[in-house]
C-alpha cells in the first residue's frame, strides 16, 4: 500500500482514508497578554497502534489553517503566527507571545493515514481568552472649551479581557446621571451646560487585569480681549523699524490677529507685503516709509463673541520734499502770477528757498508759493524750489520753466442781449487774443 501526502495552497491532499481523532468536549483556557499558552489536543491511535497522522489547527473566522504538521515535513504556519506556534506533544499547540487578536475559538483536527474513510466528526474545540488590562480605543480630549447653554459629548471607549467596566467621575467624585447628564456605554453627554458643570471629568476603565484613566477639563470659553496697554501712538523717522504691540488673552488661546491701516486690511496691498510682518502680539514695519503714516487698528478674535479692537496713530517723520512741480508754468504779463511748488513734510516745513536761472530768488511771499506782482518779461526763466524742516530737505524740485505771456483779451464780445422771433436764427460772436492763443468756451446760464 502506498501513501501520498502533499501540501498545496495550505490544504492537505491524502490519497487514502482520513480518520479524525476521538472528539473531546470543548473547553476554555486563558492566557495573559504576551505570555505563552498550550492549547491541548488529546487523541488515541485507532486500535491502539501508532500510524502516520496529520495535525491541523484552525481558528474560527480564518479561512486557511493556522498550523499543519506532518512528520518529516516542514510545518505550515499561517499569516500572523510565524515564529509563534509549534507542536507540543503529539497534537497540542504551543502559542507564544499571545496577542489580543489571538482570542477566539480554535479547532484541532487529527487525520490518520492508511485507514478506511469514516464520516468526518468535530475535532477538539478550545476557546482562548486573552487576559488583558483595558486599553483605549477612543479617548476624550484633554480640554474642551464651551459656552454656557451648550452641550458636549465625551467619548471613552476601551477594550480588554475580561470586558472592562467604565466609571465616570467629576472632580474625583462618582458621577451620576440626572436630567442634563446621560451616561452611555462609550460616552458621557452633558446638555445645557451651566457653571456648576465646569470642572475635571475622569473616565476610568477597569477589569481584574488593571485600570486606565482619561481626564478631560471642561472650561468656560471666553472671547479674545486685548490686554493693557493697547497699541500706542508712535512717531518714527522714515527708514526706522516700527513695532506696534497688541497682545491679547483668550480661552481658548487660539487668537487670530488682524491689522488694518486706515481701514484697509494689511496684507491685501502689494506694496506692504515685503515690509509688513504680523506676529502674535505685534505688527512689524521695516523699513518704514512716509506713506505708512496713519491710523492702525488691531483686531483679535478666537472665534467666540465679537472681535476686540484697539487703534493707534503712526506718524512717520521725513525731510521736506517736493512731491510735484509743473515742468512749464505761465505768468500773465502786467498782472499778478504765482509759481507753484507742491511740498510734503513731517513735521511741517519751516522755509523754502528759490532759485531763478540758478541764482537765489526771493519772492517775498508765502513759503510754498512764489507770488509775483506786475509780471514782466524779466520774470521769465528757470525756477527751482528747495523746502526744509527740522530733518532738512530731501532734494530740490525739478527745473520749472516759467513763461511770460499775454493774458487773454476779447477782440469780439457777445452783446448783452439778442432778441429774435421763434424759429429765427441767431449768430453770437466771441473771439480773443493772447499768448498762448486762448481757448474759447461757451456756457449757458
């Protein structure tokens, strides 16, 4: 008689009769997490004579056997059991480094070779309980910020063997359910929170193997408030580094800072991007320029209530400068005229010097306007103005060419009154002379 035994895709093919071992009653055994355990499987040889046999261990819920043994062959070991299972005695299974996932039903099957086939009967069933202290599957957060009247749910889900029991405490005292507190299997729910509900909550999960705790603090949330002193009015010289301080406190402390310059949010203007930096509690401008002067508003918020704001004025001082000077200006001969030079200064300018054709010129007039009475051709020329304040001057104006010309004079004027019949034609004459030639405009009153 010839016997053939082969492994193929974790199954056993035997050409002759397979006889299961004598069935024993199912039993339970326990093991601590990380320890070793022997899953017993006892059988007798048929007719008391030793014959070749195969041991096969299966785990309920796993399709492929976790262990197959046949004398003279390398055993088959299922996924997840590598280096953790071996044969103990004739058929028992030695399982080492027990994991919580090892818990469940196991079946031992013994197949005898070279025996007439018989109906397959159940083998030995073993239930393994892996004793483990509780572990968290879901923990409540460490801190929860709420407002009075809100509801909150604290999750607390654990697992272990034996099944752990969860108990809730508030300020170290056992918590009992009431009209606004509901205690469920895996969570605590508090409705319509009042000041009396504020405090420290502890979820304790325990079984006979141990216990674990998770603590959550429920805190009344408050809006962000700017601390004293608020941002202060500041004066700086152009080019200096500017720091405007605006610190806030809040619960929760996730404060968002926004800054506005004359009502426009900073960061939305391209020319500010490279020089403006918003830090927690501070706005930094570096370097500063004259256009940075204005009102600055700090706005703080943590998402609760209305944002708090505070404002300050930033004054950037700079040397007096000419921001516009017309290239060509006209003066009317024989009349009064002015040569304009538009000035900016902070603080205000103290005086302005003038040159005409590169020589000093004193118009004896207001500082920013050269006023000339009884204009003559001698007033024609190239003018420049230079303003000064306590910081000096930035530079002189560009050259301004002043041309003396004849003022407009009527050569033909309209009559005071024209009387015509309806639908008649009327012709009104108007012309003038001057240098440059004047433009003529009509207006109906």
